C-alpha cells in the first residue's frame, strides 16, 4: 500500500498515523484522560505516554486468503469492514513475524484455499513461530493439508486449528522474567516485549514493600514471575491450560518467594473480600471487558494497594469509579502505547487505601 498506513487494520484505524509524534502521544494520552473524565475521575497524576518502538510486535492475528485470481494474500481487515487489505510491509510486526507471514504466502499453492478466509494467530516463541488457524468457512481436507504443509515449510514450531494440535516439532516457550514458560495456543501474552517490561516496572513500584501479593487474571505469569523475586504470590487464572503452564514454570523456580496457583473463573467466582484480606497488595490485569465483579469485592477492602493493568481505558474507568466511590484513592496512571497508531491504549494505575 502506498500513501496510507502499511499496517491498516492491525491498528483498527490509522487516523493517528499522520500525526507528528508530540501530537500523536498527546492524542493517546487524551484517550485515557477522556475515559476517566467521563466517570468523574481525577488521578493524582496522569503520566506521559510510554512509547514503544515500531516493528516490535511478537504476537498478531494475520488474515490469509486467495483473491479472485487464486493468488495467496496476507494482510488485515480494513477498519470496521470485512474488506481485506493485502500488505507487503508492516511497521508494527517484528521482523520474525513479517518474514514468516511473507514466507507463508509464498508457500501456499495457488487456487487451493477456495472461498475460505483464515485468521492466523501468530506468536514468536523461543523455538520459532507458534500458529493457531481459524477458518470460515471450514477448510476442505485438501486445503487444510496444503496450508499445514506451507506452514511447516515456513518453519512453524506448532500448528493448532482452533486450539486442536495438528503439528508440533517442539514445545514452544516464551521467557518471562528469565523463566521459560510453555505457551498455550493463542496465549494471553503482551504483544510487545517493551510494553510488558514497562508494565512490570510500574506494577512492581506500586506493590513495593508488600509481603503477600494476589495476582488476578494472571495468564502465563507476566507479573507473577517478576513479583516472585521479592513477594510471595498467589496467582489466579481462569484458563486451565494457562494456569497449568504457570504452575509448571513456578515449580522450577529457585531462590525466589513462593508462588501458588489457583484456577478460578474470576467473572463467575471473584475472590471475596474475606479472601483478599490475606494479601497486602493486589495486581489485576483483566481482559478487555474489565473486572466489574472482582472490583466490587476489592471495593470492600479496608486498606491496601492495587495495581490495575488495563487494555481498555473505558472499562478501567468504570471499575476505577467503583473503587474511588468506596474510598480508594486513584494515584498515578501511566498510559502505554503498545498498539502503535491505533486508538487502543494500555495503562497501569495504582490505588491506595489507608486503614
């Protein structure tokens, strides 16, 4: 694509792409400020946006299809549309993902995929690229075989189809705080390592001095493992595979504080205030919809500290308003620009409540 953002669709927008950097970062900061203002929130400090570098995405969902002439294309969906936009250059994908995507396109035979349109969920692991395939309509047997062959020729370390294992040359892992953690298919993993590092640094600062920390929506251990250097951690995760992977990684830790793991659906069964009182600090990193049910229990705590990591300023502001109304103080809020040139902004916020 020329004259437009070459990663159109991965960012869900591109209106921000044309802005100069100071205006761009100010626009990102305003997204967070406006979300909080809409709920009457005024943090003690709204920090400047933490910027992430281009070409740093280690996780992305790529569209794969064949056009009317049977040529294989890779790209993204246009904003708020089912239209597919092929790309050759992308300013957000890491070189490993970019090269892998282009190689897959080169290896898929012409006119074999039929009408199917695939989403390839790609994650860069230590051993190579991990791939999960979702196709609509479902792939015919010949098309599936051709796609799997192409992915294997491209060097996919593992291939799953809607979570079901098709091929694996090695068990894929990622390093989280120097700890190897087994990847689950389509894992909940921060998309940019630099964003993850910034989030961890702010979370560790918020909970500094706490003896026992509860890590809610723990995923693979993005925060639980760094926290274990100085804090006893109880990690709670609703996905069984992710909880099992974190448990296996935690069992191999040496020279750190203990990490316990609980598999629990925090939307249906949030930790109660009576359970949360055992911890000096709480870390939570919920999905896009936020953590309304869990925050209702956090609101009942008489004292403590909370580090709230969010990928959605709107659901964060809703949850934060509930906490503030109950007596918690919203301290510093730090926006993090993990998804470049999009409207999406990550953030880390601290809350305190004195007994």
